[in-house]
């Protein structure tokens, strides 16, 4: 706040004391620079992203995968896509049999 008062007071003192042309130009440049800086700062603000949906999985069943298959109970967000919260409660068991198969419960970001 003190910085703002100092910035505003300098051109005011120049303008209130019968300014010569140099002081008038200096005050004008300082005022224009302040306005440009204020506009630039306001333009740079990014709005906060809107919260996404809340994904919830509760009391899910058993996941089983065989022979290279994939099974998952719960919430899947491949690659971590999406916004908002993800929650899994009391998920079932997961079983995977055979090469390349996968099974999971809960929240999966892969």
C-alpha cells in the first residue's frame, strides 16, 4: 500500500507545483505506464478451473481377468484425465491369471 501511495504521489506533486514541460511529460509517462501495468496484470489472471464431477465407487464387486484380459472395479481415469475427486470405498477382490492380464480395484489412473 505504501508503494502505491508513493507511485501516485510523485506525479501529483509535480502537477500541483506549476510543472514545467519536463515534469508534465514525466507525470504523463508515469501515469500511462501505471495504467498499462494494471491492464496487463488484470489480463494475466487465469480463472480457476471449474471443479469436475466427483466419481465415487462404493461396495463394488470382484474383478477377475484371465488370458491377457483386464478387469477393474472402481473408478478408471486413464492417463489421469478428468478433474474433480475420485474415491473408491470397500471395493472387492482383484484376480488376474495368465500373462498380460491385469485386475484392480479402487481408483486407476493408468
